[in-house]
C-alpha cells in the first residue's frame, strides 16, 4: 500500500472518531460557503475579483462538504435525514 493511500485512510479514521456535532457544524459552514460563493456575485467589484472569490469560496464549500461527510459517516447522515423527515 502506498504512503499516500495509508495517510488518507488514517485521516478518514481520525475524522470518523470526531463527534457528530462537529460534522453538523461543518455542514453549516458548507452551506455558508456555498451561499457566499454565489452571493458575492452581487458585489460591485471587477469580474476578475469575483472569479477569484468564487474559486476560493466554492473550494472551501466543497472541502467542508467532504469533511462533514467523512466525519458523519453513513449512519450520521441517516440520523440527520430521519430528524428532518419526522418534522
């Protein structure tokens, strides 16, 4: 097994050991980054600046999304979905 693959697996195990509350916080941050990545288009700034902001904010959104999924895991996501469906 390569060093990179073992490092990724170790990181996944560390994320899985975190409490679900951290995963929910990461999901909230993800939503905020997604919103900011598109709402910044309304600012009166140059197109180049908007493009740079979009790349940064959208990248942060995707990073927090995948981190939240890694933290919550399959069961954590099912739990969240069940809570939303029962309301």
